[in-house]
């Protein structure tokens, strides 16, 4: 016969809360911090920058105002990213430059999705507020085709050639 598992009293199971400083960092190094980690503001900004620039249609970040440009040059403010971590919330404002000719709403949806996924995966937190400002449109450097100066190679295959041949192009 198997003996039933002993049940510990609620007082025995309760873990004593650790003492923390104003930033929430435990002051007693012997106290375990189960599953807790600290992430710097700069690391969050780097995650945001990487996820945003990796989204299709984003050319870069825009600058707003002279004071912001000056602060960026001396290394104080990140360009085009404003991060608010006050009150335990995660609020992000982005100022973007988008590729000309693409649907702006679709690019913004892609950035929103990529950013929320990256932060959820890396920090296991949801974004409380995300605001995306599109401050300009530019022709993407990879979309520049200089065909006026060079004649087309007659042996090269163009997308129109495949479509005219009846070949399915996906």
C-alpha cells in the first residue's frame, strides 16, 4: 500500500519575499530570484530597431526637431524611437521613413506585427501602446533601376517575357 503524500501547511510553502531596492533589484544575493531578469533600456531599443528595420518597406527612422538631432549626435537619444517604461508599462513611438510606392498601412501593420512578436519572444511582455508615425516616403535604394543610360541586354529574361510565354510565375 502506498502512503499518501504529506501535505505541507500553507505557511511552510510560502516563500518569503525578497528585499529590493528602488529599481526592484534584490539586495540579498542569497535570495533566489525565480525566473526574473533585468533588461536594459538600450537592449529594448536595439530589439525595436532590429525588428523595425527588418520589416519590408521600412527605409529608416526619421528625425524630429533640432534638439533631438543634437541629442542624437552626442549619443543621448535614439533616432526615431521613443520608449516609455514609466509605471511598469511599455509604450513605443516610432518615426519611420517608408519606401515610396508601397501601401503605408500595410507597412505599418508589418512593423506592428514584427515588433510585438520580437518583444513578446524576447521579453515575454506585451506592448501596452505602439504608435507609428510615417514621416516621409523615399525611393528605396534597391528599387533604383538605371535603364536610361544602358540598353537592355537582348539575351536577358524579363518578367514580361515569362508572362507572355504562358509560364506560371508565382
